[in-house]
């Protein structure tokens, strides 16, 4: 399923989608969609897994889910990641993308 350019897979009470992370940004924010992935800017640096932890925390905060509901499926060491969030629908992701578009 494609939502405003973002490719989202929904199955069994969770959704997964691509995320492009920009560490060491001036603030935590969703910066739109780029190449079918959600672009997220984070204050945290990329070293010592801090950006991954900040990404999980930030997405959980935006979607009103615990940090533990957000899981990085692929790309832990790169900027392009595949993220799965439990207890979320594709419509909630669409609302997030529309809000920040």
C-alpha cells in the first residue's frame, strides 16, 4: 500500500515501512517522504546506537505507543531502515504523513 508516496505494509496488527534517518539534526521531526521512505530528522548522533533508540522513542511518541512497540527490522547500521510498529494501522501512519506534509 502506498500512502502519499510512503510504502506501508500492514499485517496482523502492525505496520512496517521504510525510514530515512538524518542524525544530528537541529530538532526531532518528520520531514516528509523521500524515495518511498519516511524522512525523520533526529537530534541524536548515529554513534553507539543512539539514533536508533531515539528513532524508536520518537515514532512511539508520535503514534502514542510505547517505545517497545517500535522495532527496527533492517538497517540498524545505516540511514535507511525498515521499521515495524505494533498496534498501529496504516491509517494512523497516513495521518502522521499528512500532518507533517
